[in-house]
């Protein structure tokens, strides 16, 4: 009955987590260390492989496979080698602080057990003319523990994990000869503590959050004043930049410097002497608000007055200068394709494009990007060059279709 209950909990936890988890890349890790043994088994080496699905800075779902092989203590069990392979589904609660991420973890597990009797036991039975067998059943249990990861390079971390494994399988001992078979069963406590060191590597889109989900379904902040929505272009640009560049921005914040952090500070229109204090405030906000949208809201709220004042403050008698327009490129290199169109018509132009069409974007700073058009959403044009690049609308001066595949540029956010 207990096994069936644990099986239902395990299956439902897996299903619920798979349905509710938003995946930002995948982390793969390998760990090695020791397990402490139990009243029935001795200390031995242990190992674990991890497939981790980070949701945000606070929450992660781990699929773990553990293994250890040890000798019995000859109490309830006979003299034997006991092997345990575990499949563990473990939600993990993280407390990120700079490069270090402590965590707590607990969840259900299934243990696949194998027992191999020592040859001395088999020979002793043969001397008395009997056959001795002893088997351990597979068992449901749970794991609970914690640890920490330390980021040592981009997308690479080393970690320490200590976990309690609750294991209580049923053991069946059988003695038989040519006339009779006698069997006895019992439950044996093989629970142990596992301490491991290892390394993790992140793959996939973890370095760039999936903005098509996070931006289109942005939740409202309950305590945001109703009279201060994100209407002004500078504030919306800052908000969108934080969401799109969140992962890389967090890495820069942990170091206190970097290109993404520099761009954010420039967008906040801060003076050089104000930037160190601003970095500390933004770091504090990142630790207090793990939700990406709420973090972006808080940063914009903190500097809202400064952004508005800097962006729109002009002397009454001073005419507003018109922005300098980068000239549209000309020359032989542009002749094979249709003519460029002015940026004012680009929205209508985008409606004629379908995913997979090759286009070229000419930006206001003179950069040229070529790749496959993916979509236009939330003020961003998405290109595949070869991975997704997101370009803000306001940075596009002109664009055109290309008849052939164009050379791939470096991925990023423009």
C-alpha cells in the first residue's frame, strides 16, 4: 500500500512539474564522493548525474541518477555486496548571491536494489546440502538535503551537495534443499547520507531568456501606482532590455561590471559618479525580486523620475534638435536585391514577410545584420543568425529582402 502511495506521489509530482515549469536552458552535471553507510551497510564511494531545468534564480527542477555499491554489515543481511541505483525527482529552492548559489532540495525517489551474496555464504550452505538465496526488492523513498554552486566561468559551475537518502527495501531470504523451501521476509534500513563534489555546465537558451513568453504575458505588479504606467519610450526600452538580457545582466551584476550592465546604466542616463551606488541598488533588487518582470518593474520604478527628467527636460526657448539619420547604404553590393525602404514603412514591410525569408537590416549605428526572419513581436524583430537575434524597432534604419541565404552574424540583442 505504501509503495503504491509513493508511486502515485512520484508520478503526479513529475507531471505537475513538467506542466508548470518554464525552462531557461538545461544544466548537466556530474558528481562524485562518498556515502556514509547505514546500520546494515558500510561506507563507500558514491556518484550522481544531474539534469537540471532552471526556472529562475529561485527555483529549479532536478532529475538525478545516483549510484553506490557497498558491503553489508552482516546483521539483518548476510555477507553480501549491496548496490543501489536511484532515480530522484528533486525540486530545488535557490538563494543566489553573486557567483554563489546555496540551495535546499527534497523530493521523491525510487531505488533499484541488487544484492550479491558472498561466496563464503554459498559454500557454507552447500556444506549442509542447502541452497541459500537473499534478494532485495526495489523501493520508493525520498531524498532531502542541500548544497551550493559556485560559478567559475560563463555557464560553468562547481558544486557541493549533501543529501539524506531514505531507503527501506524488503529483503527475502530463502533456504531450500531437495525436500523443502523456507523463506522469510523483513524490511531493512539502508538509509544513508551522500556527500558529493561535482561540476555543472549550462546548455541551450539559458543565456538569453525566452522573451516571447515572458514579455507577452507580463504580470502586473500589484503595488504599482495606477497613474504611472510604462508609457514613455525610454522607460519601456529599459524595461524590455532588462527582460531580454536578464541572464547576461545577472552575470554582469555578480561581477559588478560587464557590457550588459554598462548598457543598462547608460539607458538609465546615470552620471559616472552615480553608477557605483546604482550597481549596489540594482544588485539588491535582483536578490529581493527573483521574478524577471517584477525585477524590471522595480528597476524602472527606482529610476523613473530620473529617466523622465533626463529624456524630456529641455529649455523652453531651446528648439528640439532632430536626430541625425544615418544615410541608407548604396553601391554595387546592394544592387542584386530589391531596393531598401525607409524605416517609416518597415511595419507594412514586415507584414509581407513569412518565417524563413532572408532579410538584411541596416541599423542607425551603421551595423548590418543578415539572417532568416523569424517574427516581429513586442517591439522586436527576431532574426536567426544562426541563433536568435533580437533587434529593437527604433534601431532599424532600413531593411530589405535577400534572394539568397546571407552570411551568419554573431547572436545577441541589438
